[in-house]
């Protein structure tokens, strides 16, 4: 009898674990991790960590960008990198960094966006609270240490910093790709565009129904994590929510757009960048 009870307990525990780990299209099961939490959990996968080799060193010094501190909605200080438009404008782009944090590469990309888009303010957010690294194992720890409520407070603080009249577009890569979509959701009616590069999509259709903007997604069909099945599920959920998603899949791996990494694919990156700029320019106008 005791052996039977132990076996029954094991079966129930296994079934419960399987339920918690299995995605439910269009719904979020009780106790099932959120989209951003699921992506952070990938940092426990050695294969995922190894897919982010040490980035090439980039030294970048800007004459127009500057570090800023503002108050997050939890009352604590938040940090960002800002490039202000030459003339006052309500157009803003929130940039969310990837795996390694708000480093010189992200600052350089932010300035490139600033120059290519024109008539826009750029705020590159720091969801790692002042920390960045070039070590992939350390980056995994930083990504896992991000608390969802703190990240949301940082984002909402940036939206408040931009002001109630701000028209907000978002863009992010990898870790920041998922948070780009979450930022657009948090921006509510102020959101005008969202760009995701190989980030974890939101699965909750109820949340997606609150989205106020179109989404452009750039994904790699060789990505083992944000793979074609994940992208297909995202497309289905966005369709169910009645929202517009344009998803492009490139013959490339995860992190294909980062020239400082070994997975960089110049052809895919150039095509994705051209599509991203055309999308953002149309929405900002």
C-alpha cells in the first residue's frame, strides 16, 4: 500500500509539472511562467548560453548621447542612454538591450537608429540596473536576476519620462526582443510600433488584445529556441487577438543581427534592418 501511494504521488507530481511546462495557445495556465520569465529560464540551458560567445570589443563614444537617471514607478532610480531629437518632438523609440546588457554596442545601435530615423528621441533602457558584461555565463546570471515587476517599473518610468503626449515605438533584440513587445503593451494607447528581433512572444491572447500597435518580428529559422513553431504560435495568437503581425523568418540562427557575435549573418541582418527602418519610419510619420 505504501509503495502504491508513493507511485501515485510521483505520477501526480509528474503530471502537474508537465501541465505547468506546457504552453497553452491563447491562454496562460495557472502557475505557468510568463513570456519574459520563460525566456529568462533559457539561461539555465548550457546550449543557449554557449550560443552567445563573447562579443567582439566595441569602443563607442558619442557626442550627442548621454547617460540619464530617472525615477521608475517603484520609486527607485532607473538608468538609460538618451539621444534627444534636434527639434522638439513627441516621437520616441524605446530601445531594449539584448543578453549582455546596455553596452557600447547597444549605444552605437541606438545612435545609428537615431540618425537613420530622424525627428525622434531615443531612450535605450537598462533592465539590468547599471550592469553589463562581455562574459556569457555572467550575462546568463544577469538575465535570470531580472525581476518582472522591477523591469515593468523601469519601462513605465521611461514612458512617464517621455510624457503623456509621447508617441512610442519599441525595439529590442534577444532578451530585449520579448521586452520590446511587453513595453508596447505597457505603453497602451501611446504605442505606435513594435519591433522584435528573436525575442519570446507573448502567448496570452487577452494581453495581446490590449496591444495598440502593429508588430514587426525578425526571426531566424535556425533558432533552436525562438523557433518556427514558436513564431507560428505567435502568428496564430495575434490573429486571434485581432492584431497585425508581420513576421519574417531568415535562414539564420539566434542573434543573427549582432555584428559583434559569431552568429552574425550579414545578409539576413541587412534585410531585417531595411525592413525595420521602413516599418518604423512609416509608423513614426
